[in-house]
């Protein structure tokens, strides 16, 4: 058999396994829980009074820029295909 076929089936098997069981394995890790807690703290910080502070305005501007660039690049990639 060709090594490319074996390698292809191995990669496909890993992808299917991660699709089915990967998120469960990730959610059980300490790092996942720690990062989720950090994200919850950031969300609470960004959405509680006082709403208009310099740090929060800069934070939301950065979030909007990153979201806009991500959507633009995603749509450009979709249009190319």
C-alpha cells in the first residue's frame, strides 16, 4: 500500500475521533476550566457599571476590530472558493 493512503486514513480517523470526543476531553482539563473562568470574569468586567471607562472603551474597540477583520477575511475566503 502507499504511505499516502495510510497517512490519509490516519489523519481522517484522528479528525473523526476529535470531532466526536475531543470537546469532552478538552472540557475535563484544568486549563479549559481556568480559561473559561477567566473569560467569565472578563465578560462580567466588560458588562458591569461603570460602563464608560477608558479601559472598557478600548476593550470594546479592539473586540469590534478583531470581529470585523475575522468576518471580512472569512467572507473573502468563502468568496474565493
